[in-house]
C-alpha cells in the first residue's frame, strides 16, 4: 500500500513535470500602441501571474525592457520595419542599436533571447518596400551581436507572414516559398540556419475567414471539420496544422527540414467584425492551447510547438487599415481584465488572472446632451471627428455595441474621444453637444470604458498635443468658427 502510494506520488510529480514541460512554450505578444497604457510593471506582473514564460515586443522601449529586469521572462525584442533601411546600409547603426537596446539590458538582467528584425516585412501591402533591406539588416544585427559578445545567447529571426510560402495544390506536402521571393527566402533561411536563428511565422485562420466568406468556418478551429485536407497519409482537420506543415514542407524541400520554427503570432480578435467575437476567440485560443498541450505537434513536425499568443492586451491606437478588428486581439481588455475563460495550463485553477491595482481616471463619461436634436447639423462632423481621433471600432454590424440606438452611438463616440484624451474638459464639448455624466452608459455587451490613469500621461499628452494632435486641432475646429461668428 505504502509503496503504491509512493509510486503514484512519484508518478504524479513526473507527470506534473512533464505537463509543465510540454506547455513550456507559451508566450505572449505585448504591443504598446495604446493611448493610456497600463504601467509596464503591472503588465510584467500580469505576465508572471498568468504563467507566461516568454514575451515578444515590437520595439525596444526603455520602460518595457526595464520592467522585465530580473523577471526571468524570456524576451524577443523587435525592430520596426522603418529602421531596416538604416540598419541595412550601415554596420555602425546596427552596432549602436545592439549597444543601446540589447547589451545594457542583458547586463541588467533582462533575459533577451531573440531579436526580431522587422515585422512581416514581405506583406504584399508593403509593395516590396523591405525586400532589399531585410536580409542585410539581419546580417548587420547578427554581426553586431557577435561583436558585442552576445551571439551565443541572443539569436536573430524575422517574423514573417504566412504568405511567404504557398502550396500550388493546397496540400501541405506541396509547400514551397512564394515564387516572387523564393531566392530571397532561401538566402534568409540559410542565414538563420547558419547562425542558430529560428524561422518565425505568424499564422491567422481568422484572416483567412475574414478574407474569404466561403472559408469553412470549422476548419479555422481545432474541434474537427467537415472539410479536412487529406495529404498522403496525413489528414488535416485544422488550418493551423496544414499551414504550419506547408512551411515545414517548404523548408524540407530546400534542405532545411530541421530549422526550428516559432509561431510568432497566433490568436483571434473579439470585436469589430462579425467573426470577431468572444465565443470564436475563446474557441480558437482554447483549442490552440489544448492542441499544443498534447506536445504532439503536427504530422510533418511531431513534438512541442513554440508559440506566442497574439495578443496580451487590446491596443486602441493600432491602425485599422486591415480592419476594425485590429484593436481587439487581446485576451485581456486594455485595462487587464480577462475577456473570456481561457485555460493556459500554467496556473493552478486554470483561469486567467487580471491586472492588479489598476488606477483609473474619474468615474465619469462624456455623452450626447439629451436636449440635442438629432437633426443638429453639427452632429455628423462631431462624430466623425470623435471617431477619427478616438476609437469607434466597437460600433457597427455585429459588434459589441451594435445594440446601441443612434443616441447611444453618438455618446459612445464622444466618450471614446474624451477618455482617450484623459478626460480633459475640452475633450467633452463638441460645440456644446456633449455633457459629462456620472451614470455609466454601458449595456450588457457594450462597455463605455474609463481610461487608465497613468501619472505621467498628463505631461506626456501635453507634449504630444503641442507637436501635432487632437487638442490643437480640436481647438482649431471648435474655436475658429466661433471666432469667425463673433467677428
Ligand atoms: C505612463 O505611460 C508612459 C508611456 O505612455 C510610460 O513610459 C510610463 O512609465 C507610464 N507611467 C506610469 C506611472 O506608469
Ligand atoms: C533603440 O530602440 C528604440 C525603440 O525601438 C529606437 O527608437 C532607437 O532608435 C534605438 N536606438 C538605437 C541607437 O538604434
Ligand atoms: C502600395 O501601392 C498602392 C497602390 O499603388 C498604394 O496605394 C499604397 O500606398 C502603397 N503602399 C505602400 C506601403 O507603399
Ligand atoms: C504512408 O505510410 C506508409 C506506411 O506507414 C509508409 O510506408 C509511406 O512512406 C507513407 N507515405 C507517405 C507519403 O508518408
Ligand atoms: C451606430 O453606428 C454604427 C457604426 O457607425 C452603424 O453601423 C449603426 O447603424 C448605428 N446604429 C444606429 C441605430 O444608428
């Protein structure tokens, strides 16, 4: 009896170790294109509370990197595409970048493991702008890492969009690099392979569904599909595996079958599109976590999958050129509240842990004055202005705020602008159409947010306003016509 007990204890511990080991891969993307960011130290605490062992950043902000000191969290630091040209043309600028943005932080205890050179630089929307500069920038950064004595612990990579490879007949085993960039891709892959760098790819079943209304919805998820792809002995029941193995086939075909692969971004947005909602995001992300927790990998690459979820928190300043969903990729809201149940298998109770001690601005909202007539000619331009400078991506067909009436819509726009501008009085005027209220206008699904109080935000936004943005233009549009009228 005692021996059996001991045996099962040992078994229990071994299985605990193997379970933790098999999910050792989960990371998070931490983007900072937000109007009122959570303090970096709050985000780092959130990462730790939720058991993320790795984080991927899009640039090298000092506040972010400093907060990661001695956290033990592995860091991938990004280099924005607009820096590629200078890094490519000048070894000295690559050395400066490494010296300023890597060396010091590594000696200060930031666990930097990867440099991501560029971000999806070969997206077709960039019209080839970064085709000439990505590889030379990669080479110069690698050279600078060697010179700094960091090349054994810090590896280079390039996060690429999944359309750098394709399959002519749709079968993963027929995968190869896209014709127009084939030679460039082979040169990059060889360089990564020679220098111990992984291939990083972003895979988005959501985008496939967004782009193609005939895409089989269940194939985007992980619970089986009525339209599997049969490829020799392998049957693919989800797009992720098939897409991943199209890349593996492309690597194998060109002699790099053992190159490590990192999933740089994977996730599902929750708002701004008919297919971007809490149910689908939960289903996708939980399905993905369950899938990788088996440690089985894919038909062409059995074994653990190394991945970073996209994304940790919503970013209300992201470009919506790709679509309104862009600002809603977070598994947490802008203020660190879990959006849905997600078991990352990293915490004891299997639930997401919200951000702690978040400081908010006052409990007040900016809304349309009840007395204003909907025929008021100033309404339309005011709403356009509020939406252009605030965030109206939760308004529209099948979004979280689609239940609002016209007045609710207008109030939502006004409030967004007001909150993003730190609840400054001048940001709740709109030619007298708006007023401040203490009554929360939120509905069951539509949240009228209150922004985060970031102590330095006031002075920071003042500096911003002076250089370009809202309040100056706001003042211009509102007061200039008044001035004219008065004259
Ligand atoms: C406020 O936000 C800025 C960046 O937007 C950040 O650098 C700073 O650390 C934040 N301040 C606090 C107190 O969190
Ligand atoms: C370090 O990174 C920041 C943020 O990406 C960038 O603005 C800055 O130019 C970099 N420093 C150097 C010396 O390249
Ligand atoms: C790419 O080309 C299109 C059409 O010529 C243009 O509208 C767009 O602004 C270009 N984008 C970039 C990033 O150069
Ligand atoms: C399919 O499986 C058989 C038996 O396991 C094996 O001999 C064959 O090579 C496999 N074919 C492919 C295309 O993997
Ligand atoms: C609210 O605004 C959205 C987005 O502009 C629009 O699609 C919707 O029709 C509006 N609803 C009403 C009731 O006006």
